[in-house]
């Protein structure tokens, strides 16, 4: 019985390593999965840093995000 359980465990680990190496490595490292939704402030910071928006637009949008509606 113990051999069967160990065999199944080894097979499961092999399948995880082959099929989903990213998921397996993240689990070993303890890193959380990336969030599906990004924080709007982080998006604005990235866009400003990339030069997609100017400083005035950045501050206008940031102030809009910080207001309680």
C-alpha cells in the first residue's frame, strides 16, 4: 500500500514538473501567483515611467484615484 502511494506521488510530481514547471517552481519558492487585476496606481506609475502620459496627466489621474466617491 505504501509503495502504491509513493509511486502515485512520484508520478504526480513528474507530471507537475513536465506539464506546469512554472506552477511547481513557484510553489517550491513560496512566491504567490500574480494577481489577475493590476492596481490602477501601478498602471499609472508604469505608464508615466514609460513616457506614455505626462506629469500633469499622471497627477490628475492619481488624485482622481485617491478621492472617495
